[in-house]
C-alpha cells in the first residue's frame, strides 16, 4: 500500500493524543525492530509508536540516528565506541567485537521519519510542526483516510503554527472526501474548491469518478472547474511576470546603449563588455565582504552598485577619450574600433580572473520567493530587479530632462555647432555622456550577476538584444526603449509557451526585421532639427 509509511505518523498522533495503550518493550520486539525483515520491522514500529512505552520510543529514536547495534540476542543503544545500554533492560553493556550495526533501509527510514513527525506535530517547535503537517497533507492528497479525522480534529484544536494549521485544514478536507457521510463529502468538495490549490485536482478528479451522490458530484465538478480557472489565471500571470522580468533585463542592458548610440550616434560594440565589467566589479565587492566583512555580507550589493557604475563609467570615459573621440561621424570605423576594444576587454578579464565563470551569491533578502494563487511563484531576485530597472529608468529620465548635464547632452546631440557657439564644452560633454551610458551598463551587469553566472562572455549574450531594443524603440528615444524592451520581453515569453525558445527567438527577429522595413524610425520617431539633420 503506497501510504503504508504513513501509519507510524497516525500512530504517533494517537500516542500524543493519549490514545495509545500501555505496553512495555519486550526483547523479541526489540530484536525484530533491529534485525527483522522489512514488514515485521514496520509492523513492530507501528505497535511501539502507538504504545508509548519510553524504552520503545528511545529505541525508535536511536534507530533513526543509526545508534543501534545487535550483539547476539541483545539490542543495544550505543552511547560511545565502547559502551552501550540494553534497549530492554537499560543496563550498561560493553560492546563486543561481534556487535553489528542495525541496518535501516529506505523503507524503514521513511516509516521512522513519519513516526517522528507525528510527535513533532504536538511539540513546540513551529518548524517541526509545519514539516509534520505538510507530511500529513501530502499523504491525505495521495490516499485520504477518514479514520484519521479524529486525530486531525484534535490536532487542529491545539496550539499550532499558522502554516501548519493551513496544511492540516487542507488535509482534513481531503480526508472528509473519503467519509461515508454525504454531508461531509459535500462540505469537503466545496471547501477544497475554494482553496484554489492546483495540487488538489487529481484528488478531486479521482473522487468524482468514484462518487455516487449527484449533489457531491456537482460540487466536485464545480470545484474542478474553479481550480482549472485558477490554474489558467496563474499560468497567464506567470507568463506575464516572466515577460516583464525579461523586459526589465533587456531595458537595463539597453538603457546605457540608448545614450551612447541613441543620443550620441556611437555604434559601441563593446557595450556588452561594459556590462560584464559591472558584473565582475560586483563579484569583487562580494569577495571583499565575504573575507573582510562577513557580518555585513547581506548588504554587499548596496556597496557594489556604485562600484559597478563608477568602474564601468571610468572604462567608458577612457574609451571615449582615447579612441571614440577621433571617430565621431564615421560609424563604420567606430564599429570596428569598439569591436576590437570588446575583444581586448574580454581577453583582459580572462587573463585577470580566468576563463571559468564565477558565482555571485544573492543576499538573503533577495533569496526565496513569494507564492500567490496557490502555484504562482515569484522569485524575489526577479521582483527586485524589475523594481531596480524602474528606478534606474526614472533616474536616467530625470537626469536627461531636468539637469544641466542633461540639457547640455541634448543640446550637443541636436546641434553640436550651435551648442559650441553658446559656450558648451562639447568634448567634455561627449565624455560625460559616454561615461554615463557606460556606467548604466555597469549597473545592468550588477543586476545580471544576481540571476546567473558571471563570465568573460556575459556581455555577448546581450549586445544584439540591446541594439534591437534601441533600434525598435526609436534612436534617441528613451520612451521607445522602454516600450521596445517590455514589448519584446512579453512577446518572446508568449511565443515560447507556444513554439519553444528557439522558434520564439526566430519569430521575434523576423518581427523586428519586418517592423523596421515598414517603419525605419522605430516606434517613436525623432522630431525637430535633429530629425532633419
């Protein structure tokens, strides 16, 4: 029987509820539990767990800890390498050379864990209560047994952790489906339908086939329909969240390029390597905190953000000062030069840190997930990256539209000779703007380090997508970059659900090609003198 391992759990519940009968451990029982065949051992375990004899429980605990030996006809609980106590009499015994370990196979170990869980449910440790309640809930979903209802009802009347109580409530409703009372089955079907737990669907479907009452059948059908609707909504929301998550990553990767290419017209093929530099800067800060400030490790990311921005910005400023400054207005030469710089940066990182990927750990506040609607799981690192992308977008927008630097950048972009005549140092503004775009790429690398490995080829995964986002959104248009990033993310994940990842990527590329052919200026076209130029 597939839930045979659950019997010790139910017997453990009975024990702690005061339903066990007085019984003393016998030598035959101790020997059977330690060295019998599997069926005999589990049957004896069931009996001892229900009896509640202190020596029997001590033997069960020792067997769970692999601290039992058999010496002749004696079953010994090992204290250390030389001495042990007789499991039946409690007498101290010296271990002989012929003492053999009691073997615990997987089947028996599962039964031992279940017996322990039955006791844990009535302990004071909330974590153990949750674990035991989850075990009972899983068993009730697999094969509900109405005979366990009195035990669960009394457990629910006690002092339980809220999560353990929720699990037991579900288990109770599942057990009521197996009741002979039609009213109980009807109430259980209605309760389980309201729970919105997709894991309940197989149980409800099996009960629907076996049910004879028309009223209960109708309630079961309604519950299954409700679960199907909930599952469809959860799947749709999961796809939307995944698409928005991908869109936020594309936005972070493309936002810096929207400045260097969109506003300045520089085809920067080293943009991906600037992202990679930001990721490696984050890894170095993590290593520093891990070795020098382990107590503050959870906050290393806050220190890594400015470090990643400044490091990438300085590299970008050096690129602009030494190479790109002499290539403005020559897009082909700029493309070749920045492609060469990207190769240099990748090889430099390989020489410094090795060709293997390095791992960046998430802080504890970015680990884990939140579960909604029963089966919609949203990872915290993705949620925080979406919020971070929004914050970076707001910051860049305010910088470009509301600050003196942003005014100079827009002025130089739209009409360089006129800006120069008005006293603007265009060469310095070029450096500042390129450094800003590079620094934003560094922030993207910092964020990307939280969802994947960091390696020398990290930037190559995002450079093509970044250019696609900027061109699709409209060169020089930050709003277009946002729409394009989110749109491509949602479209890609929507198509993945229908056609798979490879065909979805091909479809997105075909869509972009057709769109650019029909509307070369992108989603948002430039207006004014800059467009005329």
